[in-house]
C-alpha cells in the first residue's frame, strides 16, 4: 500500500498511554494501593483513566517535579510515600509503577523495600518508550507479578490450569464449566483480582493463553516447565481444537474430551448456522490485541473481512490466526497507524467498521455504520456458542440497518 503523506504522521493518537494496561491489571487486585513514580501529567491522566476504566481506585504518588528529580530526593520521597500507604492495615500490596520519566524508569529495585508492615512492595516498570501498547503492558504487569509471587517451587497441583487473558465474566464461567466437564480440577484466570491467584498459578500444570500478546508471561511459565496451550474457544473450529489441546496437554481422558469437544463445537456450529443469511463486508481495526480471533469468527460465519488491524506486533502466539486470516484473504496490519485504517475504509468501502473512535468517526462521515471495538466486542461474551450468538447477533443487526447511516448522511447534506 502506498502510505498517504501526512504532515503530522506519527503524532496522531494511536492508542492510549501503555501504562494504563498495567494499571488495569494492578488496580483490580484486592487490597492493592498503587504508588506511582511519574510526573504530574502522567499521574493526572492515568489516575483519571484508572478510575473510569479499571477499578475506581485513585493512584497515590509522591510529588515528582523537577526539583525532586534533579535534587536527588526521589527515592527517599518514594520510600516515605510507601511507608504512608502501608499505615493503612487494609493495604496488602503496593506496586510501585514507574513510567516514562527517564529517572523513574531507571529506579533501582534494591533501593525500595520488599515489604512494609502488612504490604508487599513490588516495582513494576511500564515506560511507553519500551512497551508500545496497553495490551503489552498487561503482559509486563502479569509477568512481574508471577515472577515475584508465583509458587513455582511448590508441588504442582494435578489437573490444574491457568487461563491467561482478560475476558468477559460470562466467558470465565463458561470456560470453567467446560474444563470441569473434561476433568480439569482447578482453573485460575489471570489477570485476577486476588493476589493468591498469582501465587497459586505457579503450581498449575498448564497455561492456556487466550491472547497473542502475553509473550513475556508465557516465556516465564514455559521456563518454569509449564505446558502452554495456544488458541481460544472462538467459533466452532476453534472451540473443538482448544478443548482437544487442553485435554492432550493435561493427559485427560480422551473419550471424555472428544465428547465435550464435539458437543461444544456442534452447539457453536448450530448457532452460527442461524446467521447463514448474513452477508457483508466488515473491517475490524481495534487496539486491544485480540482482534484476529474475532475476525476468524466473522470469516467462519461467512462474512467478508478484507482488512484487519491491531496495535500489537506480530507474535508467534498469534501465528495460527495470522495464517488462517491470510489464507482467507484478509489483509492484516500490526502496529497499525490510523492513516492505514482510514485508507482501508476508502479502498474496501465496507458495510460495517468495528474500529477505534477516530476511525469510526471517519467511517460515519462517509455514511458507513461503525462501532467502537472496545465497548462492543470486549464488553460481551466471545467464547463457545453463546459468544458466537452475541457477537454475530449484534453484527447482523447492524448490517441489516446499514442504510440508516447513508440516509442520515444524505439528510444532513441536503
Ligand atoms: S509520558 Fe509516558 S507514562 Fe506519561 S502519559 Fe505519556 S505515555 Fe503515559
């Protein structure tokens, strides 16, 4: 593709501050109080988004202006702030989050306490110049937590699995019930809300990684001898394959696994058949890092998806989806720019865009229906038959009403 020239290329907001992904993981843990080592601009923005899109908790920070940074009192100030936070007996965990300010990104962990009073203290480094997107910051946060707290030296719990990926609560329940049916005895879903989950995760036999950006966490777990299961139960084919892979990795009863795989994929297939009359061209362009499995579902349901993009880089964990999508003719962009997405809207003239807010405005201005990926896809079930029903049901409704946008555009132009 010939890239469009743009005077401010690279300056358009492509994604939110990456540190937000890490804060979303950390602030949701019970008994946590984040202490941030960042400048006041970062603190203002991040405490705002954490309130609204994470756990409705404020972030505490030491005053960090030029005078503290250049005056050399930063570490003492941080230690004092941690001490103040730890006075609250309900605080069990104080992650110290360092961000882009060069001096805070380079804080030496040894200069911070490991425990103060009742609370464990852990440095989590989330500088945007190293971690490009918020999904990748989730991976960094989870890996840092597991490295410190995971009980890897303890005896393994038989038939136990860690499911890795932030998912809708109904999906977590559905995964638990399907895994129980095939003989799994313990399921821990990470990122979780209990510090104990991170401790116990170290004792699991296998890790089912649902999203392709958890590279650091997977490499840590693999290094500790845990079996890794790739893929996710999205669509009929993916569901059967995922259940079989878990059964194989954990040495479960083959007949029971096969029966559940056939039953669940059959239900998903049946559900997808209800949408067999649905047709249309859809562009998927999010920044959550889990877009490609969603595209796989749409393609399996018979939709045309000529273009898909994501904020993350291409990773070995996403290799299978990349191959399937490429084989079925979807043009894929990693580390995408808004300009590339806009160009795709013009080239492919889709019937529906599932995109970022900026791209959606661009599509709507052209009379094309557009919805926000994060609010509409990440906020509903995706897995098994129930997931297929909710996602395809929503898309089918939007495609059926696609002319409304064109009429609205014509009305206002007239
Ligand atoms: S300077 Fe870095 S940490 Fe601060 S808001 Fe910007 S990207 Fe986020």
